[in-house]
C-alpha cells in the first residue's frame, strides 16, 4: 500500500510551504558541470581535477591543489589503524601527470588507470570513482605503477583510490591502496575572483562537497523559519524511515521465497541522506563479481522493478526473455547521468501475478499481502534473467 504523502508531508498547506515557495522563486545558477549534465562522469571530473593539480596550467592555484592532495594521502595513512609502520614521505616538487593510461599484462587482461602523477620523490597512481562501485583490475594497475616506478627510477610509490565518502571499498581486493575522499581535497578557494577558471573549480567543489557556504539570503531564510526547517527535516526523515521499514519487510518476504539459484545475495541498498528511495537488491554473483540484478525500488507511491546485468553484455537477451514471459518494459533513465539505458524498468506484469495488486504507471501496490506479492514478482523476474543459457 502506498504512503499517503498529503498526510505525512503536507507541502501545499503545511506551515513550511512558504519555504518551499521561496526556494522555487529564487534564481538558480547551475554550475558548468550541471549545465552539461556531466557532474557524475568520472573521466570529466578527473580531467578537471588534473587541470588544477598541474601547476603548469594557467590557473592561479600554483602547487596548492597538488600539495593538498599529497597531504590528504598522508592523512589517510596516519589515521588508518592498520598502518602501524607509517613513515612520512616528502613528495617533492610536481613534475608532470598523465590521464587515462591503458596497460595490458597479457593477451586477455588489461585496464585503464585514471591518473599517474610524477613528482620529485614519488610516483602516484590514482583510480578515481564518482559512483559507489569500486570494481577494477587492481592487479593490472599494480603492474602499471611498478613499471612506471622502474622507468622513472623512483624509490617510492603511492597508490590511491579517490572516491566519495561512504563508498564501499573492499580492503582485500585493494591491498596496498590508500583511500582518499574527494571531499577532503576540494577545500581550497580561489581568492582571485577574476580568474577565468574560478567557476570551474567552484563547480567541481559543489559536485562533491555541496554548496557549503550559505549566502545572506540563505541565512535569513533559515533564521526566519528555523522551526519550520526542523519540522521539514523530521517529516522527510519520517518518510525515509517508513520506506526503510517497508524495505526490511520486503527483504524478509523475498528471503522466504527460498530462491534456489546458487550464489544469490539479497540485501538493502540506500540510507537516509544518501538515496531518496531504498532498494531491495536480488543479485547473482560469480567469483564475488555481480552478474545479474533485480532492484525492487521502494517508493512512497509503491514499488518498481528494475532488471539488468551488471556488465551490460546480455541485456538485450534479458529484455527479450522478460517480454516472452509476459513482462512489459521501458528503458530505465539513469538518474545520475540523466541518460536512457537498456536496463529493463518493468511496466507490465503477467495477469496471474497481478491478482490483488494495483498499478499506476510503473508503480505497483496492493491492499492485502502486498509484500508477499511484490516479493513473488521480484523472484519471478530474477529467475527469468538468471536462466542458464546466459
């Protein structure tokens, strides 16, 4: 059963509706990355950071961003309780950098590292992540950095995973790599507001840190409506907690389906303040790598189903199999890139699975035994996309 948002979150009549109206009427000044809708594309964000790290480029930072990055690496080493033999490193002067370095260790195995920085006393290899997945061929990267070290006759290396805070990094697969957060290096300000690259740097900061500095208009809006802001936060959090409760119940219902497909994992993805809607994820893995996924998205309006293969190699087969079994689908639009994908967003369910359920667009809900019926649909979709002929 869908949540009644008009009761929980009365935007049009609530005491904080004036805040909503004030925000709607304010001028919006999107950053460059927001204008081109690329603020979550790794290649673009890495190239922008590399530009500001390179003291030879025509910005007014000089070596400041490079120095901040080196200090963030050392801070990560210092604060890591497992690093008991830490020795500080003097990186020396910045020399040069390269982006998107392809390396092959044999005929079947290759990879592309995002960034290599050559400095006076060290080689720094950087694998940057913008999204929440760290799944890369680190054995290839290790060999590449070792080769660079020998070629440049350097004694020291630093291998860095640059990612957002709360990114899940498997320490077993990334042994010897140092985790540094984007938020900790994007802290400098360009004092020269006439620097033509200042808006680009501010856009980079906003993409990862958010708009931390409040202007006078923001401060006045909060000061004049402090109680209403607190109430708004509590209501939004209340909705999030209600959705999380629904997700937990649904996860138990999916587990009770007793899926017999080997290497199946069932989990919940998404927390308050991180994602708007939690998902119950049914996934098949092979050698710890995810292959096939069904996301059951838990929303205030009901449930949605998303089916895909992680490698995007057999999605066409998956889509045809779903259609053959009576499921209708539409292409899923990736919210981060705002691009349509071939992933299957289910908008039609076979008649025998719809008994007792209601549908509004691609949202499904029910008045009785809702979680069990939704779980059954999720289990059926999963069984279709994991057929052995893939």
